[in-house]
């Protein structure tokens, strides 16, 4: 048993310089300087302010993007109820006719001060997509086609839309208004039943092309100089050319009837061929990943569409149709003008009793049987 003296000797030993105390064995940490004590709170405050600013900017950007999306979507679909718009966002397969989605695509010059008839539809296209086979067709209907417009008599087909709007056309089985009357004419004469329509102000071409930074088009005129039309201020050489929005718009309006024009031999038919090429080029450019993931490009495309297009497609149907169309290669898209098909002339010149220069079927006045058969073959292989 240890005595009190032994215990004191042991304590003295551990406290000796040879062993040192616990405090002496631990390395001493230098105290922070006054400047360091001040810097840390400042840095944290700056970091906090920066994060708050970034979050605020993201929130504002989302709000702006969301508002722009709502404004565009409501204009595009003519649906102004936010809840209905939100519901329509769910992807849904578009309606089909015999396995194809048929869209009546119509262009007019609503904002052209030099255009005498702003309600005349100078571009009429049958856009048809087969989602299963990943094929498509663009069939341009000539604006000067002489047709029997129900309730109005014989007229050029480009006036049907204006007639329908003026009379408030409404008939079961057809779209309401001018698009419905135009649909009825095309259905009765060309044998095509439509699922949807899109009414496009020509300015959409200009704004859409500008939004994606221009498009490249191949000019393949038989004239070695290329094409030229002073009426629309368009002059382009043969070969690949890059078009900005205004150039694309001018080309889409060119009919080759100005003084000194060259390289546009078939007037409206040549114009519609270039219109088809522009649509495909715009589709390709808009589908590039660099544009899809560029918020500014997306907003500009939204504005180009929302300000210039009206359709009865729902947003979810547009999404599904976009995916289908994006999977179609350009070589799988048939581009047709009705003046000639398979080496056969389908149309002939005609002068109406009031002196209008128009086009009628080559088979005879109001005889659309051959044209109908060719369209059925193009769309359905029948």
C-alpha cells in the first residue's frame, strides 16, 4: 500500500521537465489576426448575396419564360384559360385519317401593306404525316385553281377563306370560319379530309428564320444567273445560299412577274417549290440541339409562331407531331406541286367569263378525277 510520500513523489515525476505537462505537449495554435476575423464574415455575406442574386435572376427568367409561353400558347391555340392550357400540355396522339395526320396549312399576307387582298390565301398546302412509316408529303395547291365554292359560285380557290370569314361559315364536319369553307372545297375537289389546320401569316417565315440564325437553301434555277424578281427585291445565285428572315420572306412571295425577272419559269409553281424547301430547312435548323437548348432561340421561335400562327392543334398534339416530324428524313418527304405529276400535266390555263386568268384540271372543266386519283396514290399508295 502506497504512502502519502510515495504519491507525492509520483506526481512530482510526471510534472518534471522530462515528461512535461499535457498543456506543454500540445502544439500551440496561433490566434487569428484581426484582419482574418473581419474577412470571413465579409466573404460569407458576399457569397450569400451572390447566391440570392442568382436565384432571383433564375426566378425572374422562369417567370418571363412562363409568361411568354402562356402568351404564345394562348394566341396559337386561341385558348386563354391557363388551366385548360396546362391540361393540354399532356402528350396525346393526334387524330389520323387512314393512318395519316393531314393538316391544311395556309399562308396569307396579313401584314403586307403592298398586298391588295390580305385575306387571300396565296399559299395552300396539304401537309400529311404517317407516324408509323416516318414519311411525309407536302402537296401545294395552286392559288389560281378555279373551283366551285359552295354558296358563292366559281372562283379562284384563294378566295374561299375570305368568303367563309365574311359569312361566318359553320357546317358540321368542317372547321369553323374561312378555314372550314376552304377545307370543304379541297375535300370535295381533291378528295382530302383534314384532321387539323394551321393559318400562317407570312411574317412567321421571316421571324422564324431570324430566330434560328438563318437557313441555307439550294437555288437550282435553269438560268445560269440564278433567280431575280424586282417586285420582291430578291436576287440569288445558283447553289447553296444563306437566307436571313427578310430574304426568306421575299423568296416565299416571289412569283416572277416583275420586269426583267429571270430564273422563275413557272411562276406560282416555282414559288411553292421554294416555300416547301424553306419549311424543311427551317425544320432542320430548329431541331438542332444548339437551338433546342438555347432559351433565347426558343423564346424567339415561340414569338414567331405565337404572333403569326393560329391552329386547332392542342399543345400535347403538337408535341407528339413534332416528335414524329423530327424523325422523318428529308428524303422521306414527298414535295409535290399539282401542275405536273409523274410526267403528266394535271392543269390547263383558263380564262373566266369576267376575264380572270385561272387554272382548271387538264381532264376538263371541274373534272378533278385524275387529280384526286394522283393525290390518293401520293398519300395512301392507292
